[in-house]
C-alpha cells in the first residue's frame, strides 16, 4: 500500500498509455507527463510510437476473436503473449524518450478486446452484458516492474453499462469548449463520437459507437490487395459508388438502435464483409472500397442527424484515429457535415494517432486518484464508477 500511497501523492507522474484497437495493426504507446487529476489534469506528451505485431499475429488474433474458430488454449496463451508484447512496448517507448524504466510511475493498458457483448442476455437466471480484454495487466506489471492499471471496461459493465466507449471522459476533461458545441470523433476500427455541448458538465456529455470506422475498409483491402489499410484513401478515390450496396449497408439494424450503444467486430467483422462480397459479385474492387468508405462517413453523419442534432447542433468536429489520414473519408465527412468545421485533433495539440493511448494513460491516473471515469451518458451505466484493476509489480 505504501507504493500506491506514494503514487497517489506524486504531483507529477510519468505514465505510459497502451492501446491496441479492433484493427489490431499494432500497439500504440504514449509516454505522457501528467499533473493533477479530474478537471485539473494537465498533460505533456513526451513520446509516441506504434509498434507493429509480428507477421501472422493479426490473423491468429482475429481467428480467436471469432466464435466459430476460437480455441480456448490459444486465447489463454494470447492473454500472456499480448502482455509480453505490451511490456516490450513500454520498454521501447521509455527508451525513445530517454527515460529509464525505473522513472516510469504508472502504466494504463486498454488490453486487446477479443469479444464484446454489449447487449444484455439471460443466463442461469441472471441478465448480464459482457466484454473481454486480454493482455493481463498483472503480467505487464510483473514484466516491467511498474504499477499497471487495466481491465477498464469491466467495471462499467458491472454497473449496467456497455463498457464502451471510454474515451468520452478524456474528451470531456481535455476537449470541451466554453464557447463552441464540439464533437470528438475517433475513427479506429469502430467509429465513436462524443458530444460536448458548449460549457457542458459531465452529465451533459453523450457518446456512442456510430458503427464501423476503418474495419470494413481494412478487411476488404486485406482480401483484395494484402494491405492492412487504404493508405491516404488512394484506392477509394479511384472507384465509383455502388448505390444499391450503399443503401443495403445503411439499413443495418445497429444504426437504428438508440444510444447509449457500442459495437465491434461481432457485427461489422468477417460475417459483414462476406455479406458485402456475396451481394457484389462481379463488381470492381476499387468500387467496393469506395462504397464502404462512403458508408463509414454516411453512417457517422446519419447517426448525428438521428441522435444528436435535435439537442446539439455541432459547430466543430474534431477527428482522431487512423481514419483521419484517409483523404477520401475526411472529404466525405466534410461534404456531409457541410457548415461544420471538420478538423484533426491536432488543432487542439492532441495527436490524432496518439489520442487513445494518451487517454488510457489519463484513465490510469484517474483510477489512482480514486475518480470515477466512466460517463453514464455514453455507456448507459447506472452510476459513475472508478474503473480498472490496479496491479502491483
């Protein structure tokens, strides 16, 4: 307990945030100097890198994220393997910033989501939601010798939430404005949006997953070209829209569910992609990439029209995640949102690539401070609650 008490009392902490999203392209690691907590939080990013996984790892992970091909022994090994990968990333990011590992005070790890079940179901007389992130935070703590906070989503699920999205708390303390209605849009594998009315309190914040971000684009690029993503949106820019396919995708049932809501690979992964391929036999590959990229932009805008604009007319849309580098996607968002200023979070001095990793560094700091960091308006949780498990080295 003395370790935690010293950590609690430190006015300035060096914290590593770790994130591996639904795209599973690599580990985002951010080293951040953090002062204060809650609304008094100050951040000074020191280093950020994405560390790629070994060849074959992504397909192995995705195989074990699919209920029809997952194996319990593989998942058990992955839990330790991912922790090892994350620990290596911590060592590397510390080295890149010229810091000794012993100087790092804290690690915040999102882990790797392997299955996410936000819809309540009945089992043995209980009604539960569930989510599973692997990459044991206890193992990370032991492998690095650093206090580690992980398993952030479970606490929210336990109090009635969907466990996602968790970025809205970070958005609230770092991106809210006194004078503008803002929204923060993160386009990773899944796209999620946080609505920040001007001069808002935490109770005013709503957030939810709008649907797929890069997931479907990346999945088709892998099948067609063996590429992990459409760099700069180049392929999408060469194709033509397939209106019939676009309309069939925009009718997806998830898009009619009212927030709070969250989703993942279970709805927009391999099964969804196979459905696209079956409906589009004989169509040009470029046209499919164009159409699914347009679908991502249109679904985000559609969700804004359905569930946000009535109460909050957005003036500024701050975009982060890998999707910010897809020119076709960003231009489509600007087209749909029209008079709204659509810009990267870089304009607020927060790297669009590092944002989620920084977020989990901040969430770890909030856990050590004893502050609730879920947002009931985002997850549907019954109460605000302190998130994460604290693992000692």
